[in-house]
C-alpha cells in the first residue's frame, strides 16, 4: 500500500491540493468577509500617504478626462458632438474601473507571494479582492458623475437605475479578466510590463474619447466590429442610460452579458486549474 493510499484511508489530504470546483467556490464564498476587508484596507493603504486621500479617487479620472477631452476634442473638431464633455467623463470613469481590474488583477498573486506561500486559502480571493477594490474606487467617481451630468445638461431619469444591473454585469466581466491575467502573470511575470500597452490600446480604441458612429461612418464594417467590442458596449449602454440621447442596439445587453459569462467562467476555470502552482512556481 502506497503512502497516498494510507493517507486516504485515514482521511488525510495533501497540503495545497486543488479542491473540486464546487468546494473551491464554497471556500471562496466562506471568505467573503476577508475579501471585502482586504479590498477595503488595501484601498485605505493606497490612499494613506496622499494628502488629499480619497479625493484622488475622483481627481485622477477627472483630470484624465479633462486632459484627454481637451486634446482629442480639439483634434476632432465638429465631429466630437455637442455632448462631448459628458461622453468623455462617462467613458473615462468607467474605463478606469476596467483598467484597474486588469492591471491590479495581474499582480494579485505575484504581488502577494509571501501570503500565498505562508497560508492555505483559495487563491481566487486575491484577484476578486482587487476587483472589489476597483469597485470601491469607482463609487466616489459615480457620485461626482451624478453631479456633473446635470451641470452638463443631463438630468436624472428613471433610466439611471439601469446602471445598477450594468455595473453588476461589468463587475462579473472584470472579475473574469482579472482571474485570467492573474494566472498568466504567474507563469510569465514579464507580462505585467506589457499590460500597460494593452490597456492603452484598449483605451484609445474603445470609444472612450470619440463617437464611434461619427468617426467610422464611412467604414460600416468597422462599426459592425464594434458591435462585438465588450468595453465599447458598456460605454454605449451607460451613455444612453445616463444621457438619454445616445441610441444603442438593445441587443448590447445580451452581447455584453454573454461576454461577462464567458469571461467569468473561462477565467475561473483557467485560474482554478493552476491552484496548486501558486506560490510554488
């Protein structure tokens, strides 16, 4: 009889062994308080050394929106549209959430190597905590957005409530992306140096700073490609919900929900399969 058979006979399990998926998810759910606390304290730690503290959560995306808005607004001229300030602010604030989930999720395991090597817990909690932290960072920006939009001529309507399910789906999508890149960077740590370029490309191509319909109106095949661009779908839906005068295909809800489901399930399975390797590679 092998040692493994003797251990199984006495109900012993190998330390660090990957549990079945259902048990793995239950273990992660049981640590939901830890995930929220980790996200909250990390956010507080990030802001502790800044004199303005939590104000930077609003000032950083707002300054980005002003700088990029002025530059790209001048470059586009009349093509930018009358609602360009509201378009840019909404786009930059929401893209910041995706960007932080991608970049911080990529470092969630490699940046906590000592914690991973010293304690036994579902490593899934780490990228999820990063996404939750990003969501906490988004909340002050949404509050400022709710103040800015009426100033820019877009008063609150009942359609604003649709932002709640949109943000839920967006969070599911971001979590899937964070889990996927979290494992990739464990195997290829240099990927963290490459991700800022990926983020920048997505920033410039997702319609954050321009009206896709106006810029590519003479290229219908490009517009058709954008119908399957997940980040663009989020921005298009959000602008329509908040501004009222932005038309979009209602199927975008179904498209983006499908993207979120595929990203989350795919990211979860991809991350879970390598559970035993975290902290050892």
